């Protein structure tokens, strides 16, 4: 089983739609969680950190479910510019502070 | 200017050649990382360093070596490049454990 798993998609949605991505992780001791956005052939950029209480940033909402070991990302009112790959990232607790990346979920927003 | 800078951005090299990828950062972070990204596999850790005297292997270090010349500089070398090292390479920095990583723009390496 992969340490961090995501549905690679692609998710094809119309503008204005609401779309949700899930990500599961295997290490129950994982301490911190992130969603990154990656545009084609470019570097990943932090979209948002995921807190235990959940957090929201404009049209984006992230949730953490420790009991079921998954995190989610909800995008409301999708824009064409949201088309990208979304990477789920989990910090594995150790003296290395290792980040584990999911393979990414591709979102394509259509006009 | 980017906080994490990689050079070169693109490189085509021949099998058996030695090549160095360079990374420099202005964020003042101690932790630096090298990842490679392949389609369908996500980012995989090659090497990481927590300070100038600290070098650690990641999950796919075979065929690679690194040098941490200063807090701000971390270089990745392919001693004898092979075609399956063709990939997108990213350098990243972190302030400390549990914080987010900041990435360089990437180096697209092709080994022919």
C-alpha cells in the first residue's frame, strides 16, 4: 500500500462546479498535512496547510479526518484557472521530517 | 527573483556523462532536499541535508551524490548519467519539521 494515495483523475468539470478530492495516508502518526498545486511542468506551490479543525481559504476548503486517515480538498465555483494537478502531502514523523507526496489529482475545468 | 533557484533549467546530456544540478536559496532555511518527479510516480526523495555537515540518503539515492557547499547551496550530481535518470528534478527547502516546503523552478534533464 502506498503511504499517500490519491485518485489521479482526471476530473473534468464545468466552470462553476464544486469538486472534491480525497487523499488517504497510511501512517497514523502523521503530523502535518498540505495541499500543493502544480501546473504543467512547473514547481509545486503550497495551496494550503490542513489543520485538524479544518480550514478555508476563499473557494478552497481543506478537511482532515484522523480516524479514517484521509484529507480532503473542496473547490467551490471552479474557475478555468483552477485547472492543475493537486498534490496531497503528508509529513511523516521522524527525525528526518520526511514529506511524502501523493501522485497528484488532475483537475480540468471546462468552459 | 525566486527564493529557491535551480540551474540549469533544462539540460540534455549523453549517457555516461557527469552532470551537476545546482540549487541556491535565499530563505535562510537549514533544510534542503532534492526530489525527482516522473509521470505517474509523484515526487521521490533523492537526498536531503539539515545543515552544511549533514547529508542523508533518500529513497532513490543510487546513481546520485550531493554536496552542501554552504547553508544556501545544495548541488546534485549524476556521476555517470543513464537514460532512466531522465526526469524533472526539484530542489526544495524547509524551515523546520512540520512546515511547508518551498520548491525551485525545476530542472528538466534528458539523458540520451
